[in-house]
């Protein structure tokens, strides 16, 4: 467990425009606001400094990518150090020509790089054409010690895979973040909107319960192209209780206290890690189990 029992966590829910420089500056303003409200660990939304690039297959959009470390990382390292906050920075990463990832770099409160995660599960759905842009991550599921807590990160589509949350928890994560870009595509909100959002949130709340940790999901908001991003950023405790849920239609900083001692309480009263039948899980490495 971390040295400090209580950590104040911030999630930034923001509208993005076409200018990465403007998005960066506005994000810095929101980081400062969250820190002024006491946030010590702050997570930005998926590919936070660009509009979501994957609604169409356009080679020109690879120009939005940048290396890690790079100019955006450097700018936010200064802010992390100045404010003594941990910042989770999701970026469109350029690793080399023709090799790109959907990534998140974790900046510690002294401005150093605490770690890097690359999105493992890459979707290919209408208006979410990520396989054109992103190579699946090759670093595995990780958690990184920081000044305030051990931080794990998965990204968006990773939300739907319990194995990802479990393996991140098994690395010692106390705070598990899912920076996200998800919303309603044309014609779906009226019929499916409430159930889609509920499924999204319920899935991550279940990860909090099953793994006995805090889960936070910052999501973008506003209309970009054909997608209406649904916001609704939230943070759940190890019992799955939603500590705060942001609005669906506007920008909002979510800043809440997380009592890390609840991790011990939840795991000793609901000892799921103790009772796991690890000897019986080999088939999880198969794509499917065909009938004998």
C-alpha cells in the first residue's frame, strides 16, 4: 500500500477542438484548476490534445502523432513538477515512421516519467477505425509507483476486458484509470443511449469490485464529426460505488477523495484474489473453446 492513505484524484472531461496547441493549453488550465481543488493525481482523456482522429481513414492524421518523450510530454512534465501532481497523459504516439500507438505516459509529481502504457485492445467499428492508426500495445498490463499511489492505466476499448483489469491489479495498482473517447453515433442515442452508457459504466464498476481498487474513467464531451461524445466521467471505489459522475453535455473536472485503506478492507472481506483457481485458468489463453 502507499504511504498516504487518502489521495485526491482528478479527472478532466473536456471538449477538444482542431488545434493541438489550444487543447494542450486548455488542458493545462484544467489541470491547474483540479490541483487548486486539491487533486494530487490527475488523468486526462484519451488522445487528449487532438480531436478523435479515427472516424475516417486519413493518412494526413498521422501528423497528429508525436514521440514519447516529446513536446507535449515536456510541457506537462513542467506542470507536474510545478504543481507537485501526478498526471496521466494519453497521447497519439509516433514510435517511428509507420508505427503508431494509442498510449498514456504517467508523469510523477517531480516531473519525471514514471511509466508508459500502450493500448492493448484496438477496436475496428463504425467511426472507431483504430486498427488503421494504432498498433496493439507491446508492454503488457502495468502499474507504476508514484508519489501518491501506484497507478495503473488501460485505455478505452480495454475497458471491456476483465483480464486487462485483473492483470493491472495484480501489478499492484491502487488507482486504475481508463482514459476514454466514447459516444453515440448518429441515430442511436434516443433508442440505445441510456443502456450504452449504463453498460460502459457498469463494466468498469465491476472491475473496481472484482479487483478491490479505485477506477476512474475520464471521457471527452461534445460533438466531433459524427460522434456525440457522452462525457459522464466517473470515479468508483473498491465496492463499485460511484463517488462522482460528471454531466453528459458539458466540460467538468471530477475531483474526489480516495481512501486507499478501503483497498485492504475490501480485499480482506471479499478475498477474490485468495480464492482464484489459477490452476484452472489455462484455457483463458485460447481464443475460444471448441466442442470436443
